[in-house]
């Protein structure tokens, strides 16, 4: 009898192979399967942490996190639909893997709704779906994404400072709201926001002293 570990490993290999196959098929310079796969793995780890803390169905969360961006490279023009498309692609694979129809539907629901809350099919909302979405958002505001956000203007300090000033307004607004679906997700998300805010404030402080000091009155 297959264990959860075996099934999760099979799903992981399916997702990894699919992402790299689609990237090769698309031949688009903006498609980066390494980043997408590494993001997926980080989301799985955040999902595991949240599932254990929230007493959720761990296997549903792990598999949902693995599948959440399966269709990310399938359609550049319809980003908001990639969760629903991933669910449609994954459903027969999950059934073939031996998941009961109810379990496959619950996992597909978590995948389908992670972008905008719309599944495209009838299913009750689940804690596991909230966790998949939270885990995805937590990684989207993590340290590496913070670095990537700065990268385009990295050699233009004034442009970077202007960009970060605007971004700080957004982050502080997020910080004052409850955007995650779970309590632990809310805590971790705010942790990531605080890290970003502190880092961007430090950069702006450096930009502010990139000038001669005021020596008048000495």
C-alpha cells in the first residue's frame, strides 16, 4: 500500500516534469522553470507548517501546494485562470494515482481557488484551500521576492528609492489589514511584511545620506 510520502513524491515529480516540459515547449525568455519549481517547493514547506499548526489535512495541503502553479506556463494571457486550469489538468492524474474522487475534488478545489477565490465548480470552502492560498502569498512576500523586486533598478539608486517609497505605502496598507485566511498564515505573512518594510526603509535611509552632510553652523 502506498504511503503519503510516496504519493507526494509522485505528485512532485509530475509537477516538476510538467513545468520543465511546458517551459521547453513555450521557448519564452520570460519563463523560468527553475524559479517556478523552487517557488513551488517553498510553498509546500510553508503549507506543511500551516497545516500542522492549523490541524488541517496534511496530504491535501502538500499535494495542493505542489499543484497550485502547475499551469503557470500554459497561457500567458490568462494568468488569473491558471489555478482553475491546473485543477482541470491535475484531476485525472490524481484519480489515476489512486485518490478517492472526494479527495481529488478537495485537492483540486484548493488548487483552483488559490488565485482569486473562484473554483469554477461547486465545492464547499475548506481550511486546506485557505492554507494553499496563504502559503503561496507568504512566499510571494519572502526575502527572495524582495530581492527580485529591487533588481531592475539596482544600479539606479534614485529610481530604486522612488520605487521603494511607493511600495512601502502598499506594504504598510497590507500590514494594517487581515489578508490571510488562517491565523498562523496571518502571523507569518505579517512577519514577511515587517521584514520587507524594514529592509526597504534601510535602503531609503542610505539613499537619504548619499549626499554631502550639512556643515553650516559648525
